[in-house]
């Protein structure tokens, strides 16, 4: 049994094919409330798959600029039931308060929040000279969707993958796109991997908060097989990020800073 199957829950359903119904057993994905405590105080609750909780907490806190690096973390513990993460760390109080004050319900998957509203953080323009061949993107997009176990089992999760300069990939799946990105980034930070020359592949639309997460971690290229929003395009353009949508087969749309695609 793979590690992922423990997050599946069986249900009995009626399956209707044309006008004939039959009772069959199906599987759904587990959804739990993860409570994040920072320096002894409850910071936020997140609905997610109870998996990779340490990476989730780190990715979220760094994406919101509450902590700036792994070195700021003194201690991280996960409760025995997996539903509480306690982080003891040096934090940016202004960013933490901004998270509460400017809390915005994001479009990414309905349940996510962010304090990184437009103009709340000054982030340098990404000037990296990192380039990638289009063939690499075509290949990795195909693998990205073929190698998603929980999606193939349930059809109910999103996925994020970070492709690094040496060809290494780091992946995460969750019921929320924003959670999947935080987990993938958190995994990279825990392993000490450099994301400044990498590509972030995401499932679903490229809304502004998805793009902002990449901006925060200096990831220069973001790819999806679906569309960006207008604010997503504006955010990528403003911060020097290469935004790619509709990457399918041997085609893709380059919305911003196309010079990083080596044609």
C-alpha cells in the first residue's frame, strides 16, 4: 500500500449509466483542519490533506513573509494526530499583523487566505538570466499530470511541482492549489534547495495569489495548462516573472517576460 492511500476514505454511491443505477464503492480524499500555532499563539486554521504538515507550515509562513528563512525557525513540532503544527521562530511582526489585518479570501480554492494584498510588500524585480528550452516544459507538463497518484485515485486534488536547475523535481498534492504550492516550496526549503533558478508547475488557473507565491520565493517561471487571470498577468509583469498558460502538447501561451524561454 502506498503512503497516499491512507488519505482515502471509502463511500458507497449510486452510479448512474444512462438510465441504469447500481450501488458501487468509491473513494474520496480526506479533508482535515490543520491548526498552525506560532510562538504559542494560534495563527490560522487551514483545510487541507493532513500530509506534509511541516512543509505546509513553513511554505505558508515564508510566502506571507512572516518568517524570512529556515534559519529563523528554532523548533517545529507536529501533534500526534497530525492536526496541529507548533512553530517557534523569529518572526516579522508587521507581516504577521498584516496577515490578520489584510486577510483576503483568495480565488485559488475558496478556503485560502493571504495578507499579501497588492502593494503590501515591496519585492525586487526578478532579473535572473535563467532560461529553459520549451521542450523541457512540454516534457515536464506531461509527466506532471501522469504522475499524480492522488488525483488519479480521486480526481479531487491539485498539484504543484518545482523543477530545479539540475532536473530534480519536488512535488506536493492537496485539495487547495495554494496549499499544494506552499507544501512544494516548504519541501524545498527544508531540503535547502535553491528555487531562484526553477520552474513552478501548478494545476488550475494562475490567479494573482498563485503568482505572488512564486514572486515571494524568486521563482522565475510559472507554468499551467490552464489560463491566468488578468491580475495574475499584471502581477507577473510587474515583478519580472515569466507566466505561461495553456501548456499542452507542443503548445503554450507566453504572457509575460518570454525571454526566459530559449527558442
